C-alpha cells in the first residue's frame, strides 16, 4: 500500500521503514516525513512536513480526515510508537509520546507535549506549549488531566477508534474541476458544484468544498488548509480576500470577511458572519447565525470576543496569508510533476 499522493518538498521526499499496512483514498504524505513500520493512514489523512520534519514511530494509526503538520522552521511534529489518532483531528507541531490515544476532533497545538500513555478525549484542544502528564485521561479546552487511566482503558479506547475508522464508508470523488492556472487545488481535494476561485487562491490537501446547493466563492490570496470541510445548504459561502482557514475548519453558509484567520479545528455554524480583520482561536465554535465583530480575537464554544487585535497579532495574520500563498505557488509546481501512488520509501 502507498499513499494516494507522495510529494517532496525542498527536494526532500517522505521515507517509510516499510510499506504502510493501509493507505486510504485521498491520503497524502509530503516533504520531510519519516514513518515507522505498520503505519495505517485513513481516508483523506494528511501528513505535511514542509519547513520542518514529521517523525512518526511504529504502529501508528491516523484516522480519516486527520492532519499532522509542523510550524515552519519553529517546531517539528514528533509522534512515538503505537500512537492512535481518531478522525478529523489536528496534531500540529508538537510531541506525542508512546502509546497515547488522541480521539476524534481533537486539536493539539504548537510546542505542546503529550507524554507517554495519555488518553485525550474527543473534541479537546491542547493549548500551545502545554504538557499533559503520563497515565491520565485529559479533556477540555484547554485540555487538563481529569483522572488516572483505569487498567486496560487506553487499549480499549484505541481499539474502539480503530474499529470505527475501519467501518466508515469512503466518500466518493469530487467533480472533474479544472481551476484557473493562477490557483492551486490539491489533487486530493474534492470540489462539487458552483465553486469560484479568484487568482492566488489555494485549496490544500483532502479539503471538501461541497457547493451542491449554494455557491462557494473564494477571494484572492485565500488559503483553505488541509482537511477543511465546507458544505453549503442555502445561500452559500463567500470568503473574501487575504483570509486563511486553518487545518480541519468546518463551515457552511455565511460570510467570512477579508484579512481574517480562522484557527485550526474551528467550527463555524450555519449563517455565521465573520467581519473583516478577525482572528478565531483554534478549536472554537460559533452558534448558527452568530456575528463576529471586526477587530477582535474570538474564542470559546460558543465563541466570544476575548481581546482587541493588536499590531503584533495583525502582523502574524498577514505573515500567515503571505506564507500560505507562497506554499500554494510551490505546491502548484510540485503537484504538476508528481505521480500518484509513487513509492519513494525503503523496504
């Protein structure tokens, strides 16, 4: 078995200790990634090492639509042996110890440490530079230790995640979408219906843009990161220029203004309006029809205004937009020369 898409980055290709046990449809491994033996990669899973390295141990299990990524040159992503990650999770620029279990829809953020043998419960967010201690069940946003693990509990929860992933039906392919040459649409992304992309826009690996009812209109220099899922059911969604949607963001009908950053794993309820110049914290969620006022950092479930955006945060948002626009241009060239399912590992 090989991933659907293998791409080098900066002339470095992924390596594998042995061929993975399973690679689901739409799986992608990119750049300075090294995986141990007996890896299992679910449908539309993404491992992206573009700027730093991703190092994964033996018997790793990555659920459908989950993402491993790094933080430019700052933080790698290091994952130990026998780690299980559920569906729709983001493991970002952190360290995960041996035997740990990260359940569905978790977000683990930059510089954090999950020690050996930790159970992170579904929907939790590990804040940047946090440490979760060995032998505990952890949960919440921010995630904190709740209690000690019971004997056999970690193995049982890991097996439950794996059984659920193995029984999940695969999602069908998208339309034969032919974008303008000035945009990047990853080969493993799926676009349906009335999707319009302005020059400089980029849609990354394993995203789903389903505009079967209302249109999806994406402005210039907008970046939609890996495993985002947009499903319109009414008037559609407009994303204005110079905005980034982080990994595994979910959105429906509504509007997202210019110069915004929607953090990893955020859930925007139907009808959400994000005004211009807004930062939404990772793992946040909005209520249906909620309006996020301009000029604020919003966070929580449901999201609330936390603090005014200062010059430092605005500069970070601008750097993010520019950086991902550059990634989009690089991937457009790399993908043009790539071969699907090409084995580049060892063994």
